[in-house]
C-alpha cells in the first residue's frame, strides 16, 4: 500500500497548505474567529479548504480500497489527478467562484473512478 | 475486511449523492458560491451533507476497527443501520429540521455501538 | 496497529463529546437548526467541533501511516499530544477565541510530526 499512502500523504500536505491559507486570510481580511464569513475574499479561501475536506473524506478511504482491490499502480494516476484538480479548483475559486467547474469536475471524476474501481475490485474479491 | 470496505464504499456513495444535492440546491434556490446560507431550504440540504461528513469521520475508522478487532460480520448490520439512518435524517431534515431526531439518533447509536465494540475488541487483543 | 487504533478511537470519543456539546449549545443559546450562527457563544462551541473534524482528517490517516512505516510506539506520544491539544483548544476557544493559539499550535505541530515521520518512514520503505 506504499503508493496509496504516498498519494494520501501528499493530498494531506496540500490540505494543510489550504488550512494555513485560511489562517492567513483571517489576518488579511480581518475576519476574527469564530466568524467564517463577512468578507467575500475570506469566504472563498475558507470554502476551498472546506470543500477539499469534503472531498478528502471520499478520496482517502477510496484510494486505499482501490489500491488494495484493484490496482496499486493506477492509484498513483488518480492521486495526481486529484491533487492537480484541487490546485486548479483553488486558483479558480479564489479568482472567481463561477469559474470553479473544471477543478471541481476533475475532483469529482477522480473520486468517481476510485469508487467504481474499488467496487469492481471488491466484487471480484468477494464473489469470484 | 471485505465487509467493512463494502459498507464504507456504500456510505461514501450515499454521501456523494448528498453532495450532488447541495450542488443542485445552489441552482434551485439561487445560492451562489461561496455563500452557504441565505435560503432556509438550501441550508437544510447543505446541513444534511455537512452533518453526514461529521458522522463519516467517526463511522469509517470505527467500522474498520470494529470489523478487525470484534466482528467482520456484524459490521454489515451497523453499516446498514448507518445508511438507513442517514436517508431518514435527510428526509426528516429537508421536510422540517425539528423532526430530525430519529435519524440523528440512529446515526449516533450506530457510531456508539461501533466505538464501544471496537474498544472492547481492541482491549481483548491488547491485554488478554 | 493496536496503538494507532487505540489513539484514533480515543480521539473519536473526544470528537463525539465535542459534537454532543454542539447539540447542547443549540438548546442553551436558542440556535435552531439549520442555523449555525447568530449567537457568538454557540459559534465558539460549533467551531471547536468543526476545527477538530478539520484536524482529524489529517490525524487519523497520518497516525496509521506513522505507526506502520515509522514507529508503532511513538504514535502513542503524538496521540496524547493531539488529544490534550484539542482539550486545551476547546477550553481556550470557548473562553476567548483570541487565546486559542497554544491549543491550535499543539494540534498543528502534532499533525506536522506525524506527516513528516510518515513521509520519512515511507521513503525508507519505498526506496531503501
């Protein structure tokens, strides 16, 4: 499971970076905790981090299941696609939330491939 | 761990469905990103997805620990209870948040059973 | 992986406690679902739970990777530091969000140690 772990750790590193950006944005746009809104620019940075968390909760277990039951090699490809998709999403979203579709689409497509692949490999392991 | 993985993948599939519902609700109720409030009906759909994520972060690792240290069979039962509880919660919450108690209770009870069972099995593995 | 699982289950127990606190705070400060703001004291309790979830998504997979690839013993130390850091954060944040830095710092430092250690152990396993 080395490849799956490598991908997961890299995605977590990226996520920590997005979290640090939220902290910096609190200072830059004067949004004091516990508030999470009030400034449109802060809200964008915050939503990038929140949305990444929403996607990681699928990505992490699905990557391990995909690597275990289907392919410990191809999990590298979906992992790279996920991480690139998240950087794209972050760049789009902080510029203009209306342009976030490609980055979001790449993330959703990656998670869909991971889930379908994991289901397929799991079905083979359980029933054949 | 096939059973635990099967249950986790099914719960993730349901969660992705709740996420898609948030995207559709943005269009239906005219809530543009990065806003996550402003319309009561949108807020309900959004909270169903958010609350499911809040519960999944317990459910996923607890299901694997329960299956590994206690019972790879009974994890199917808790898994089905969790997923049904989430559909119930979603139906209740989008109709009227005040009626969400049964669905929420079923979810919390399931996670409590998973945690207690995992602790019990782990204690047996570590100390006996 | 008994030690990693023990730590993860304890951290989840603490997180469930923070979640219960949010439910109690809804009643105490009259914040009806789906609202998640409107009262500063409620918002603080809510943010403690949300922030703990944001950190758990790193802590859980990083603890397992750290225990597997580097040290199944030292994962106990990072685990205790994480849980103490979260209790500290909760106490600070509900009193005054401006004083939350030590608890947040301890959490971030713990996750950083876990990630760096896991990367190091993984690199040794993959390339040496």
